[in-house]
């Protein structure tokens, strides 16, 4: 009875059972399941560049937009980190504030106090706008 049970167990699981207290060995399966899975995986990997290419062609604009949004977010975070690092340097932040205040005072005095200077500023802004938009040739 016991040897019959061992024989059935050996046949169904490909495991050789020997006397109690000895090592059990497992034989590799003769089933072609692993071969089929391997061929399916290799077929998928062979088609993967075509699948990715089709996906890229279908969704090029949204992927590019998302990439630009992520790049902008990362750029803003890096700029804030650099500004925070600069603010930690003693006397540098107050120096930058003084430079900003001085430049603002110069700008107001140079361009905003007199009407002729305001017209000059408006002309400069229009020239710059024309260069950016493209309606004017670069000089």
C-alpha cells in the first residue's frame, strides 16, 4: 500500500521518493509549458519596439506636453532650492534686496517720471514684443 502511494506521488509530481531519512530529488518537468511561456515572452519582446512606436505616434503631443510640464516643475524646484541656498549665506540676501531697491529706483527715475521717457520705454517694449512674436526682423 505504501509503495503504491509513493509510486502515484512520484508519477504525478516528477519527484523521486526514496527511503525515509534520505534526500528527495526533483526532476525537471517534461511539460512544454515553459517552452510555450518562453516563446510568448520572446514574441512580445520582439514586437515591443513596434508597440512603443505606435504608442508614441498616437500620443506624441500629450506626452510632449506632460514632459514639458514635468521639466518646468523640476526647474522651478531647482531654482527655489538655489535661492534658498543663497539666502542662507550671511549678508547676501540683504545685499540682493539693496541691489533690487536701487535698480527699481533707477528704473522709475529713468523711464517713468517724464512723459518723453515713458514713450521711449513704450517703443522699446513694442520692439521687443515684435521680436518675440516674430512680426519684426531681428536687427
